[in-house]
C-alpha cells in the first residue's frame, strides 16, 4: 500500500507523512517542483544508499533518520503492518523534518499491510534494511534480508534465545559470502566516557594489568539501572504492551545486557578476537521480576487490561515482568559481573544510573552516574593504594596530553584522592545522537568495502553466547534479586 492510500485511511498517519512531504519539498500542493540545479543533480548522482525500514516497532528505528547523511537517498520505503508501531514511527520522522534547527528532508513511501517482510523482499526498493522492533524473530528478518542481497543495519538484540545462535552464525557467514555488511548497532561505544574508559584501561603505565578477580570480588563490575515508567514533557512515555513480554522483548541480560557485555569485551580486548565457549565460562546467574500493578500498566501502555500473552505472569492483578538479570562469568579467566536492573520509576529529580569499574594492578577506572554526578556519566581514576598515587597521576597527566588531539579540551582534577577526568560538553553526545554516529560508521563500511574489522564477527557471536546462555542459566534457580553494589564499590 502506498503512502497516498494511507493518507486517505488514517488521519494520524496522514499528519506524519504530510510532515515528511512538506519538509522534503517545501512546495504547496499541486505545484510542480522547480527543476533541480546542476549542483543538485550532481549530488543526486552520488546517492548510492537507499534505505528500507522494516517493521519499526521501537523508537530506535526512527533515530537512524534523526540526521541526514551524504550519499543516502532522502526517499525511504517503510514496510509494516498498519498499527500504532507504524504510526509512532512516522510521527517521529515527521518531527525530524519539522524541527526548527537543522530539519531533515526525508520522504517516506509507506507500504502498510500484512506480510511486510515478504513484500519487502519481493519489491526490494533499496539496498539497506533498517530493523528495530520486536526482538523475537528479528534474526529471521535479518537473515532473509541478507539472503536477498541487502545490507542490514539492525538494533540490538539480534537474538534472545541460544537456540538462534546457529541462525546468527549463518547470517554472518552469508553476509561474508555475499560481501554485505550486517551491523549490530552498539550505541554505547559512542558514549564519550565509555570510549575514554577504554583508552585508560588500555594504558599499562596508568592502569597496570587487569586483575583476575573472583566471583566475590570481580575484576569488572557493571550495574545498569533503567526505568520502565518515564515522563517526557509532562506526559508518560508510552511503551507497547509487547515490551513487557520476555518472549518478545527478552529479559534484562538478553536485551540491555547486550551493551554491557559488548563494552566489557571491547574495553578489555580491543581489536582482539574472542570465541565462545573457548574463552568464556558462565559462573552463576539469577533473575527477578519488576512487579507492575494493573493501574501502572495502564499508565505506561495506554492499555485497559493485561493482554492475553501476559496473563500467565499476572497474579492478583500484578504483572511479574522478568526484566532483571545478574550474571557472573569469566572471559579469558577474568571475572566479570553484570547487574541489569529495570526499576519502575525514578524518584523525583533522579534518572537512570550506570556504574562500571575495571580493576587494574595500579588503579581502578570507573564510570559513575548517580546523584553525586547529577545523573550524568563521569569518569574517575582511583589509585589502588596511596603509595601509587604519584605514579598514577603522572601517568594520567601524560595520557591526557596524548589524547588531546582526539579529545580536545580533556582535563582532570583531584577530588578527595580520586582523579576526576573532566569530559567537556563539546565531546559529549546524547543517546539519540549515538544512533547517527553508529549509522555513519556503518555507511563508512559500505563506502569502503572490506573495512569492517575481522574481529567484529566472532566477538558478536561471543557476546550473544553470553547474553543468551546467561539468561538461560538464570532461569534454572528460583527468582531472587541481586544486591546493588555500585554505592559500596565507590570510594
């Protein structure tokens, strides 16, 4: 179904598509657009990327279109069933076109109906498919797209069940065979404090050698707290009902945990190949639910009752949403613990929190995000013992100077024995902006075939081995919450 048909059927979609069309052309209805200039024709001739968006069930799909990109056509085809997921996606893209500052110029051709994957594969109006929606079955959509000769830019997680590890392997092998790029959107690699934490952990003069740690005292600990209920501009941030179904969304480790596992491996073993299960051993895991009464479920979804798919997790009018996972594992004998937590709602004035510590023989490198940091990620270097403070601060000073060309404005100051690495606002980008940075990295791989690092494929398989196998291990014991250690681990 074309966008013109949709305009006649659903006013909400009509508003969204009209926004896209107006911002794209700037012409009034019925007027013939001006003949493109020679410069415009030259730019159009260079366009070689044509996007297709498939089943955009998550707002991350729209964030790929937050910015324009060179050599990417402004015409995007969208294939999805007619429903709220599609409507929300079109409205988000329309807002990018209508914003006052640096508006985009996307023009959407919408194909709304059933069998969206099959229709997209039959028509194939582009060469790159963007996938961000329900996580169950996502790997089948990615695999079919790659099989049809499309590059794939897909949001995490690609799989939420270890039974699909074979499909993941086959999809990546097929991409190699067809010389296509299948790219997992790991936005946290573009967060400034994460990038700098990796730089400092890789410096033996500053960090020393990473410790081995133990189950009770891991060398790496990460604690990530998100909130299901969020208020944006005074109104609840509505989530689809399926978001609360672990069979569709995945559990804590298999979803958000994908980022944490990726950061650990990316930081400890930069540009090195990892293999599972050879390099990995699961030690322990546990899970527990976030309990959501019906009234709260109504607020966050707009639904009037729990859908039938969730009834099995409802008792006395309260939904047990299994969104929390703690896992302990080793990677090349180094003990790692990850604690993925979804609370219901943050206290007034508070927000999501993140804590990540790497313990070396000379210093700990920590990212903190809590009340003391005003809910903003901050980076600290903590000497392992007072006798090492002079050596560590001298090494940090040298490292900051060496990073100045790539991170202009970077500095540090002492705070109670810790070294606070000051990341200037100019180096910080938002969660939304990270999607554009990831997309530009992906487009760079398309422009320069063969430049996708060889370690990405085995490390992706290793990452999903940890997230899926760890989730399954957590189900083998009765639900039990894990202690939050971030506050205790900060000095």
